[in-house]
């Protein structure tokens, strides 16, 4: 991995080289997850060293009103070999509240994490060529090309298709009839998965999340 990083158009600011410079230690976590990057320190370091920092690019998304239709749900379950997530729709907060492996996913402030728009992108996940010193393999998610998925917003899911021309392009999401999908303004989470999500739907005769 290190030769690849050295050969890429990247600045190696990993903890192996800069642990005392731009990282801090979170006593509430266990190693090796206790090392936390300080954004203020990395920006100071980059300016001091005159590092070339690229500007963020358009991800291909647009924001606006919800598409027509959709299926009203109260929650969705997503799973991977080593973990799982549940997202529950909160009408009061107008966002999806996240649980990780059965436990509320909380910020340090105590607020439960959760986006306005949850993107579930069906992809092929295979072993990459990279692994750690004890044999753990980094997965590779194929996000270039075309595929299917779901856009979750406003208490509903919308079946969708995605298109990404190449690694430098953004991902375009459309409904099954070809209409580009707008995301809700606010935080977005993207779940890359090859396992079908499990939705808990709301009966047709029950009030929808958007009208309760």
C-alpha cells in the first residue's frame, strides 16, 4: 500500500508519519481507533508546508423537491459481513436516525447521527489487492458504470438507477422512468452494499410519514 500511496498524487499525512503533529488521542476509544485527525492542525500543516490541496468536485447530485411516488417506510436494515445499520424515519426531526449493529449511533455531543437523504447504492464488492499485516483484506466497491439502488428521503424510498462514467465523474441518480432525482437539502449518507436492504413498509391505509 505504501508504495502505491507514494506514487499517487496524494500527500501522505497518515498517523505513521505525523501522529504527534496533526492527530490527537480520544480517551473514550480503544486502539487503534483512538487516533483522531484534527482538521485545524492539518490545515495549518498544509499551509506551512505549501501542500497542493485539491478542491472538492461536484458529486453529480442535485437538490430540490422529492420525486413523485415512492414507498412509505418506517425503517430500513442494511447489513455487511461484519456490521449492520438501521435507519429509522423521524417525522419530528425530518431525517433518518441511525443505529449501528443495534445501538444508537451517537456523536460525542449525544445527538443521534442521521441524514436527510440516505443513498443505498447496489455495487459489486470484492477483495482488493490491499491487505494489512495480519491478513485483513480491504474490500473494493465498484462504483463506476451503471447500477441500481434506492434513494431514501421524506420517509419514503424510491427505486433508482445510478450512472457514473469514470472515476473522475459524479454519480447521477434517476428514477426508473429516467427522471433525475433530487436529494433533500442537508446531510447525505451513502451505503455501498451488495446485499438487498430490508424495508419496513407502512400500510397503505396508515398515514404516511410526510402527512402525520
